[in-house]
C-alpha cells in the first residue's frame, strides 16, 4: 500500500516524540501490505475499526488514533488525522469520514 502522506506522521511525532516508534511500525507494516478490503486490514491490525469511509487504528498502546481513508483499488492509504486519545474523543474528525 502507498501512504499519502507520511508528513502527517512526522508532524505528529515531532510534537509527541513518544509516538514515533509506534507510528513508524504502523507505516512499515502498511507499506508492505496488499489490502483488498477491510477484512484484510483486520488480518493485519485486528483492533482496527471502521467508521463510515474511514479506518481507525489504535497506535502506541491505545494512546493515539490514526484515521485514514483506504482506497483498495488504487492501493492508497490517505492519512486524515493523527490524534491523541483525548482529541479523538472530541469527535471533530467524524465529518471528514462521510462517504
């Protein structure tokens, strides 16, 4: 899978350095994956969840949330948000996940 854009991860871990190792591990795992559907995502990340048009990943021992849009046909993963757990709980990201 091709991730668009890694800069979102870098910007986040520059503010939250403790997230870097977990975000890099997620990045490496996803770039080496070949997902065809959300069931494949779940095989890779069994705690992944889906909300409308977005996939949600727990990162860093449930401290962070990574929200992406996956386009299976083109093999692209678009990073929409990298959030702390408390920012995720505010639900302001949900509007972006409409179909």
